[in-house]
C-alpha cells in the first residue's frame, strides 16, 4: 500500500509519469510540469526515499530516472483498467469527496 500512497499525490504521480518517458533534470521537470524548483525537489526526495526514482550526477546537476522499470508496466496496466472502467470510478461515493469535519467550539 505504501507504493500507492507514494503515488497518490498528483505532483509525485506527474513526476513519475514524466520519468516513465525518460530521464530528466529538476530544471526540465519544473519547466515541463510548471512547478517550483523546491516543489519538484521535495517530491523527488520523497520518491527517492521510497525507492521509486534514483539519480546520477551530470556536471552540477542530477539526472533523475525511474529506479524500478516495473513501474512502466504498472502505469500501462492502470491505464488499461481506467480505460475499461471509464468513469465508473467517479461514481464511488468516497472518491473525491473529503470527509467533512466539524470544528469543535
């Protein structure tokens, strides 16, 4: 379940999906995803700590890549499931509806 939790954040998922297409530097990811450098760096650190991405030095920069090629298969399979189920996920009563919490007074 930790794998799905690490990819449940839309930014981390976007980074992982981008890296599925090939290696990238932080500056590449910030430009392509329209995110701040600090945001990309912190999410890359999380993905690195989870063992999902790794990096190699290139001059003064680091080039990131998926550490587990199996993630490519997982992404393909997830896309196939989503294609087969269509919008059925949106009908799930728990999907996209955060629990309302009352503030104690």
